[in-house]
């Protein structure tokens, strides 16, 4: 007697509920799918209402083209779609939704009512409860579509048990709408949570929507991004390195009008900011990438938030290079606007980058590299004498004349040095500027080394007596494996005797003559943390950052007035000079408003 079969087909209702779990993970996923349907239907106004975090009720109304009676019934069939006219279009997806799973999946785990009306027809409605459909019947409603979802996951209580608090679920749903709103600025979005307005975005252009969603602070601290290569087009706004957050929630990446959280794009964004933003902080950006539909696969993730590009290297290279150019220009041209002082703590801001503040100012650095710059010859200017005082008061002695260290730029003229670490300057508008001399010179050295590297290699300075450095055997082996790359950085090493001994024959000329031992230890640590698959360019740039740190003037070193002036002038002419190679600020600026607040005058 043959054994009874052990493999059987699941009932259709059970299969549909399992499939629904891939599409409808939580209320936010249902909201996202329904809003995407509305956008594909040509909606120009979308209303979303949530109760009990979307678990109790989700309502999505739009003014799109709507559906007739026959289409209304078909819309709830699995794999039924109006967005793929033929099979070949599966490889050229130009809509947000296309698989025909959203409505039947939601209907399989909830009580759903779908009402729709064509512009020149009557309204009809259909209900679904746990996957069981009713007949289509007449209803009342304006042109467009209205979807009401009640008791989400009532048919799958195990799924419902894993949901978080209604407040958290509502926040996730609102965030899903915000990301879609970023990609569709011409559409009006309104979101209500428990009857209270949570999001209200009128139709606008892209920059207006970015400002509405990311705030005016971002708009004031962002630079435009625009690049095109091999059929790819990238546009948007990128925040200056001084504008960063504790999470990546404010990173908006849109591909063909589809908001995504693609790992390749997020990694490229991180690499572009890698030496300008502090560790564990995230830059802010709103970037829009247009790719030929046939060059990207949007069907590799159930939520369609991750993509597969036909040429990922081209996409990554476009993003990194475009951001690099935008951030370099932005740092060199950003206006030094005053920043607010919150909780009695001064906030830092990219102060002093030439043309936006002093039109016509020549931002070229002085001849020679800091600190060898010399002040121009000539008489020193005299300050006006103090005004006469009433009889009986002894006049104060006139202030000593301040030396003239060349043409004054946006960072102003140096007044002195504080704690042998910070340069104090007075900007042309009277604001006080504080510069961290080590952090600032680290960035200047980094950019100079990077420029030499781009030109073919960092210039090396042979040592009169080669130095022997002892390191752990693993660190020494790691450095020797990269000796060819290090040679491009002007650092020439070779093995010497024991497994941990290295002979240093040359150092980068720009660094002067630092002790090679700490430098090699830091480089070995940097290489140990790097991914072996990391591109050569990224490895070299990370190593350049380490070199720059060792070649910079240190805190605690007294600077002459000419050296302070040279530092300020070079900062004005150097891209990304608002942060050091580790992402820390180099400049603090105190305007009238900040000083008055610190002293309680306002």
C-alpha cells in the first residue's frame, strides 16, 4: 500500500495570507502601497488618515482617474494590474507599482472597502474581509479612489502581535508618506493621525518640497548637485559637512521617482562624506537619480526599496564624483552666516568662504605653503586716535597699531592666539572667528596631498638616514602588502631584518620631518579597518587623511601673526575647509546676535 502523500497545496485563503506578509509587513507598508497606487493613477491630491496607528483604520483618498465597475472587481484579483501592458514591460518598469499584489494582500488580512469613480461615470464599491470578496455595488463618491482599511491583521493575529505601539506605527506611516512626497513635489499630501494634522504639503517645485520636508536650516546649508554621465542623471541638494544628524533618516534617495534605501547609494553617499563628517554622524541630502528603466531592476525586494543596477560602478562613481565637486564648490563659496546659540552653547558653522561675502576678493593663497609665508613689506596702518574725554578723565592710551598681514578676507584679520591652540580673528562684519589651528591645517595639508596624488603621486623627500621602525608582525606585513600604494603617497618602506621591522627611506615632502613610527602605526590601523574590496581611490584617500594629521601644526604651538594670517587666507581658498579630515569643525563664528544672547542682552 502506497504511503499517503505528505505534500499538499495550501488553501487559497492561507496562501494569500502568507503572501500578504511579504507585502504588508506593517501599517506603513499598507500606506505606502496605497499611496503609490494613487500616484500611478495620476492623483494630484492625496489624503491619508490613520487611527490607532493604522491598525484600527487607514483611509487613503485621491483624485486620480478612478476605476469603472469591471476594473473595480478585477483590482482585487492577485497579479491583476493595469501597469504592464505587455510582458516585455517587466524589464522597463516606469511605474511605482506593477505586480498587482497590494490590494489583494491588504484585503487578505483586513476588512477593506474600495470605492472608485471615473470622471464621467458613477461610483461603485466592493468590500473584502479576510480575503472574501463581496459583489460590486453602487456607491457615492467624487471622481477618484477611496480605500478604507479596518482591523489590519485581524485575520493574522500572530502578525499583529509583533507590531509596536500605535504611536510608533503611525510615525512609520507618516515617514513613508514623507519620502513619497519628496519624490512627487507637484502632488499635495495631507496626513491626519487620530484626527490631528500630521503633514500638510501643498503642491510646489522640488526645492520648495525639500525646504518643507528638511527645513530652512538645511536649505541654507546645502549646495546643488548636478551631474550626467552614460545616460545617468543626478540632481538634488547635498548638505554641507557642517550640517549632519545622528541618524540617516534625513537622507532622501530617489531613483526614477521611487524613494529607496538602496545599500549601494547609501554607501556611495557615506564615502563621499567620509573625511568631512564626524564618526557616527550622517550627512543630510536629497538626491534624485534618473536611470533608463531597462538599466535598473526594481523587483529584487518585496518592498521595492532596494535596487539592482546594470552598471553599479557607474552609478557609484557618478554619485561620489558629483558630491565631491558639489561639496568642494560649496565649501569655497558658502556665505559665513551667523548661527544660533542654543542652550548657551556656541554652534559651529562654515565661516569664511570668499565670493559670497566679499565680492571681488582674491581668494588665491599667498605664495608658498604655510607656514613659510611672509607678510608684505610696507608701513603698518595706524588706528584712529581715541576721542577726547570730558575734563577730569584721563584719556586711555591709544591702542597699539595692528600689523597688516595682507588683504583681509572673509575670515578677517587675526587678533591673537588663545591657549596656544585657537586663532582669534575679527571678520569684516565685526564678528569674532575662532579657528582650531591643528584641525584647520590638517584640512589644508589633506587637500594639498590629495591634489598631488591626483597629479600623479605625492612628492617624496628621501631621508638622510633611513629610519627603522619596529611594529607588530601583522601590522608590518599589512603595510608591506600595500607598499606600492604607500609609495604613491610619498612613503617608501621595505622590510628590514625581523618580521616586524620596517625601513623607511622616504616621507611625503609636504609633511616636513615627523617621526615615522606613529605615522606607520596609524596607517597600519587604518588599513586593518578597511574592507579588502574597497576601491584603491578610497584606500588612498583614507591614508592621505592619516598623513595630513601627522603633518599638521599641533595644538600648543605658538604662531606668529604672519602665520595666523596665512592660515586664514589659505582656509578661504581651500575646499572643505570648514571641517578637518575627521569631520570636526575648524571654525566657530560669533556674530552680534550670538554674543548678545550669550551675555543675556536679548
